[in-house]
C-alpha cells in the first residue's frame, strides 16, 4: 500500500513539475509584452463639432471615449463590480476556485467564463483570442499576474471600463451611455448604470437596443447584487427596478449636420489617412448649431409642403399578411427593415383599412390608429375606386407622422430634393449647410455638387455688368416681346413668365418683377462677350455659361455654393470670399494641429467689382425683396435690409432664392435629381423662398438691421443711383426703344451727390 502511495506521489510530483516546465518553458516565453496596457492608447474616433461645441459627427470603427477612473461615477463602478467582480479590490487577480472550474470545463470540452475576474478579462481583451483551450487559459492566468504586478487596481479598472465592448460598436461605458441613453456617464441614473453593467455578459445579443427584455432581466440581477454588496438599499433597488428607461435609436448627435460632417471627414482623411479614425482628432467647424437646425427643419418642412401640394402617390410596398401571428410579425419586421424610419416619417404596415379608420403597426411593434384629418391626404387611396397600386389595404407599407397633439396622419417620402447653405458674407465661414432632404437616404451633397441652371437668379450679375456700360437703375428698357419690335431678327423669342409686358420699364422695376425680355435686351445691348467675362469675377465658371443671349435667363450651370459665394460679393461691398468650414483641429491630447483665423476685414486685393457697382446692385436687389418677386421675405421677417433674387428655370425644373441681410448670405434650392418640371404653378418664390425665410428667421434673430454706407463716386438722380462719370448724360446708356421714346438721362437740376456716410433703403 505504501508503495502505491509513494508511486502516486511520485507521479503527481512529476506531472506537477512537468506542468511547471510547460508553463515556464513553453507558455511563458510566448506571452506578449504589457505595453498595450502600460502605455494604453485607445482608438478614439474622429469627432466633429459646431462652432458652439455641439457634436455633429463621429467616424471610427469603435465608438469610444476615454474617461479617467476618477471621473467615472461611483454608481457606475459599484454596479459593474457587483455583477462582474465584487472582490476586485481584495484578490490578487485570480479567483482560484473560479479558475479551477474554468480549467476543468476546458478539459471536459466546455467553457465557463463566469469566474473570470476583471483583471483576467483585461488580459483576454487586450492580448488573447477567443480560443477555448487549456494553453490559452494558462496564458490568461500568467498575464493576469503580470498585469496585477504592473498596474494599480484603479488603473486596471480604468482600462476595463474604457476598453470593454458593449454592443452597437460602442467600447467603454462612456460611449455606451451615449449610444443607448444619449447621456454622459455623470448623467446616468442608478437604473441606467445597472442596465449598462449587465451588458458585458453578452454585449451582442443582450444590449438595450437589441433585446431590451433580456437586458432588463440582467439589470435586476445587477441591482440585487448591489444590495447584497451593500452599495444600495432595498428601497433604492425597488425604485430603480420600476424606473422607465428610454433607449435612443441609433447614433445621437446634437444637431442634424450629416452633410457637413461628411465634408469634414473627407478633408481630414485626405491629410491624416487611417489615423483619422483612431487618434481622437476633434474638428471644430464654423457651423452655428441653431442656424443649422433651423436650416435642416426648413428644408424638410418645405420639401414636405411641396410634396403634399402635389398629392399622394400611394403605398411604398405591399406584402401578404400571414394568418399565423408569429409569421405575420416576422413578415412585418422583414418589410419594415427594407423601409426604415426617416426622422419623424415612420414606416408602418397596414393591418386594417377603411375610409374612416386605418390600423397599422410601426417598426417598434406599436399599434396605431389613423382617423379623421389624419386620413385626408390619402383619401383618394382609400376609395373603392382607387387603382390597385394606389389603394391602401391590409399589407400596405405606408408612411405616418405624429403631430404635436399625438395624432397620427398619413404622409409619404418626398421624391423632390432641397438644399440650403448660408455663410458669413465678409469672410466666407459657413453658418449652415443642408445638402439634401436626408443624408441616410441620399448622400449626394446638392450644395457642393449639384450643377443646375440658375434661372433668374443669374440676372443681378447681368445687371451688374450693365452698370459698367453706363446703365443705371432708372434706365428705361422696352418690356415688349422682341418679335414685336425692331429686334425681330432673332430666331429666339423669349417670353416673360407671367405673360405680361409693361412697355417702358426701369431696370430697377424690371429686376424686381424678373422681366425676362428686359434681361435679354440688356444683355444684347452690353454684348454677350462683356457679360461672359464679367461672370468669373463672382466665381462662376466661364465655360459653364453659353455665349449667347440665353445667358440672361440663367441657362448656364452653377452650384448652390457657387451662387452663395457670388451673392456674397454684393453683400460685402465687392469682395471675393472663399468658403471655409474648419476653424480648428486638435489631436487626442488637445494639441492644436490647425487653426484658421481669417482676416477681420476683406483686403483690397480681394476686390472683384467696384464698391459703387456693389452698392447700386444691392439697391436693386433690395427692391426685389421690398416690392418684387421676393416681397414675402420682408413681410414675414419684418426687416428692411433684406436683398435677394428668386430664380425659376424653364418649365419650373429648378426653384431658387439667393439673398442676404446683415453679414449672412444664403441660397435655397429645390428640384428633382432627375430633372423634371416642379409644376406649372411653382416658382422660386413658392419653392425655395420659404426655405430661405424659415432659415434666416433664426440666423437674423436679435441682429439689428444694417444700413449700408453710400460709397464715393455715385450720385442720386431722381431717386436712382448712377456712377458720377455717367452723370448729366455723360455716357449714360439708352436703348433703342423701337416704337417708344428713348430713356432720358438725368439733368443737373435733378441730381444730388450723396455724401459717403449716408445710406438708402
């Protein structure tokens, strides 16, 4: 018997020594260095902010914030420790009983992670794969001891709480708090902290966004463990367990500025390549949060208003609803994934439909009812006479929206697009930019990349060119079809949009009323070549404008951004400005990598037109907004310093409004990507001007009206301004009026020269 005991001891000792030899000769030499944890450099994504520090974009494989352990709230630490490793500050890194169980589970072909300490999880997350084997477990144990020896407990916990994956691309509890609850860590309630603490067990399947019920069950276990460990009382647990938790949908930002964020991302990536997404770069833009939100809402609201004016097109899709309830739910989930919600425009599947009531189910599974006014927009689609593809019936996929009184109504996704851009007219800094109705639906940036015909919004530049040839706002031009006067040598016979012709009309009134025939007569008089060489002064591409008289009606091509920069020249007194978006770039350590500090005022070398020309054109543009096609802007905004011009292309394919007030210049546009008519009763004043008004209402709020100083070298003759060198008929242009009298130049008895410090409205 003693021999067998001795033999057993000998074998055990041999196996033990062999195990030690295996660990120290085979396992230990293959261990990685601890540099990843001793010199921790987390992958922090690129973040983009407005000028007033509102987050508008984040780009990176991992959503992560690094929060020092001292700044992590106690409630978050206590919740985590209670469920993951209650003795963390007491043990040496290994729970021997738990580790033994894990090894036995490995030997039996199973795997048991429940005994892993936080330090062991740090070792696994930083250095090891998910392979389930004895050698990997031994490596984990050895690395755990090394980590415990190299770092303090607080440092280890800091690593864990910033590195751990928590689902939805979120790494670390700070990022997860923003992802799931739209809050920072210090804003979390006990209930929310307990819910996050339960996620590490299964972050892919059991997170609040994917499976709220499972996460809720785990939260209750966390709360009970907190009571058991003395962190909270029974009463606190009961309150937290009953707290209603709201999980946010998708990535949450402080303002809707997806097109801006993408512009910045491209710019930063061009310089920093892949480091863009991992080094914690922060970019501060010139965008103003309030103005950006106003522009976003204005584009969406007015695009939707246009869409509503032109009728309901029918459901987006149809499915057959299975009789089995589970199968029906699966079918609804599948089709709604193909038709995701779009901000407030939610998709739903109709369950029941009649002329008086619709019952439908949302993506969230919530059932809703639509009746009364909520059915009005789609009334024709509920009629028995509705065509098959138009009719709303069970299985139809529709769009719904909820009003302020929580009443549901039928709507639809618009097909038309809109855009808006605003900038500082003095230095070119962007204030707001909305490149389309919805970035997630269509990433094409219409502000920077949509080349469209400008229509009548090009006319001020033709008028500006005419001022250099002796024209002035009081010059009379014959508003009669060219075919009915001596100009009948043209094969082309342009018409006024409204079909009305006023005969002799001043340039000022002609621009205000957007008279097409007058613009063509002016261009014919000054010469196409002169106008075409004048346009590039404002930043227009010369090659994108035809060298013929159609140029006067905006048949060339511009982008909304290009048009904005061009109108800035009139707004700032004659200077060219270059649009810019990024004001400052800092790295993850706060070091400033780039900072843009534009000059306080435009330099003379940036002047592209005479101050006198800019002033007189401005006078005419103010008349447009005071009494012409843009008059609703003055009425609705209640200001007298507005200036601008509507634009409608042939067959109303594009609608524009370009204008400014104070130091803000902005352009709004609406049109189809596949160009087609917006409707015979639609114009720039009905399409784009409402977007401009709604956006500028916020941009100009609290800003005093600006009265421009009259530059030297111009005089006021009978209420209209002109260059002094053209005074008393000295070069003032008159047109061949055909069968009406020629314009009469001003005489000295009716002329007054304005001092440089006076202004006109």
